[in-house]
C-alpha cells in the first residue's frame, strides 16, 4: 500500500476535524483554523474589537441600603 492510498482518507478526516469557516462556511484550513483564510480571521477579529460579540448586561439599581455598608464612617 502506497502513501497515495492513505492520503484521501487522511484529507477527508482533516476536513471533518477542521469543519467549516464560521464567517463564510468554506472549508477551514490548518493555517487559519477555524477560519478558511486570513481575511475571514481578520474580519472576526475586527468584530470582536468593535464590540459586535458583546453580551448586553443589565445594570442593577443600587439603593441607599446597598451602599450603606460601603462607607461605614458616614
């Protein structure tokens, strides 16, 4: 059995393990996984830096009773 016989199996296993690019759904590459290219990797980074992936938080209303323990001298 030559190495050529095993390579299609190895390639198909790599595709399954790498999956699809979350940005454009093309096959991911080893160099940029989980993305397919530097472009998709950079697009995702710019979304993170721009706050697109931020989780909105609800601010709790602070009452005077909650704040009383913070300043015991008053």
